[in-house]
């Protein structure tokens, strides 16, 4: 899909530059989607929501890591009898495996939820881009990744401003309900 869209984009740009008269009328903008996804208030709020959602599990893992570290320190003291040392080593291995498994599960689930959040916001971001394009008379908006875009084409700040306005309006609406 991206390959087809890129081909169309390249053809459109080539046609625009092939006709000097038309090229002067064509208005192109560029959006740095990484910056939008890093800084849009909707995304920042989503990150905070996910942090809250996963905080308890992360804290529990960190607590277990402290317990494992404490067990390792106890082993390092070398004052345990053979039976106690073997039992503690076995418990420590099991604890480390369990921590590792839980960390991996947490990472996977967090990654999945982040992707869900971004996909949920994709439509809102696209609408903001379309609104800015219509309002400012842009004929074509391209987004990253691109090989090169002149800073004069960069409308990322306009998109972020639009998303901030929309976020503030959504928050007001939620506050009134």
C-alpha cells in the first residue's frame, strides 16, 4: 500500500515540476509524523493513561527484582549451609525466570496497547491534517518518512496546534458531561 502511495506521490511531484506554470500554483506541505506522535496532546494523554494502567504490574516486578537482589546478596555472604544454599539458589533461579517472563509479557502487552492507542488517534490526526490543508490552501500534504523535505514545507507545528485545540475542546466537552 505504501509503495503504491509513494509511486503516486512521486508521479504527482514529477508532474508538478514538469509544468512550471502549474508548479508555481501547487502548494505542498510536509508533516513530521514522528514529532506529531511524540508531542500531540492526545498521544501524551494516552501515554499517561497507559502508564497508569501498567504501573501496578511494573511496580510488582520491580519489587520482585529487589527481593531477588536481596537473595543474591544473601548467597554472596557465603554463610549458608549446603542445603540452604542449594534451596536459595533454586528459588532464586525460579524467581529470575518468573521476573523475566513477567517483564516480557508486560513489554508485549504495553507495545500492543501503544499500537492500539496510535491507531485510535490516526483518524483524528488525519482529520487535523486535512483541516489544515483545506484552511491553508494546500494541494498536497506528505508525511514522514520522506527522503527530504525543505523546512519551508514543514507544517508539523500547525498540525500540533490544531490537535491541541481539538484536545482542549474534547476536555471541555468531557468536563461538561
